[in-house]
């Protein structure tokens, strides 16, 4: 299992468009879904700072992610260019591997 975390800062006027583009049914998730190793894309909005988002892309393995980038690299770069104006900042937080998917804490105060 591989989970890829990105953190974004979004201008308030772009929030709805960003949520569509980076959410579970947006163009990123649709592109990823073309590869059988993609499990899901999740989008989270910061509880206090509403301009901050985190995406989590879940893959069966690092090999599946690498295979996706090899097969769909040009489409990935094209979509990234098309959606660049939706975000003010983008930071790769990292690649996390494990045998189980991450489950966020149920305590909503965190």
C-alpha cells in the first residue's frame, strides 16, 4: 500500500473549483482511476485555516504509482499545468508505505 500526501494553499475564490478538481470525482481522480493500481483519492480541508487542503492518493503499491507515471506521465503533466492557477502553493508531504491504509482519528478535536 502506498499513500501520497500533498498539502495545498488555495485562494478563497478558487476553493470550489479546487475541491472539484482535486476531490474524489474530479479530473485527477479520473486520470488516476485509469490505472488498476489506484484505490482512491481523498481530499481534506483544514478545520481552522480554510485555505489549506491535503490530498491523499492511495495506490496498491509504489510499483503501481511508478507504472502510472510511466504510462500517463504526459497527461499528468498536462493536467497539472491546466489546474495550476487553482492553487497558491503545493507541497509534497511524502510517500508513505504500509500494509494497511491510514485511518484518520475519530476524535474531531484533533
